[in-house]
C-alpha cells in the first residue's frame, strides 16, 4: 500500500512540475510562433522555426526542473527530437484543419496547445525520462 501511495504522490508531483514547466515552454514557443505570424511569416514556417528553437529549450527545461530524479533513456536526445518531430507534424495538421474552419492561425495554434501538451507529457514520461 505504501508503494502505491508513494507512486501516486510522485506522479502527481511530476504532473504539477510538468504543467509548470510546460506553461513556460509553451509561452516561449507560442510567443515565437505568434510574433512570426504577426510579421507575415507563413504559418508552416512559423511552426517550424518555433519548434526548432523551443525543442532545445524544452529538453533542458524538462531535464532540469521536471524529471530531475529520473534517468534519461538511452538515446534520449534523439528520441526527444523524434517526439517533437511528430508534435510538429500534429501541430501543422491541426492548425491547417482548424484554420479551414475560419479560425486565425494564431487561434488555431492556441487551440492545439492542450492536445499537444498531453501528447508530449505522455511521450516524455514513457520514452525519454524513465521513472
């Protein structure tokens, strides 16, 4: 019973830390995306630039603040980039589909944040930063 309680408490703390770091990471990434859209960069290029820049920031932020007591999986950095490549593809697809419903690229990008956050948390937890 104590093992279950310990695991439950640590997962809750991990989720809280992930959410806090995720807010910082998301604001950083979305700010880059938003500014690029505002200055007239095509949305796919804006997603590409913001993803490439923020993936480095995210890896070190997660490693330092969220998964501090966890071992980085073998080939963790390449896997992290692969996860963000799939995140990028999902983001472009989602923004494309949402914008077809007459939403702006800025709003479409914001609407993609929650599902992508769930996706990246799950992928990082199971494939990058081993519990």
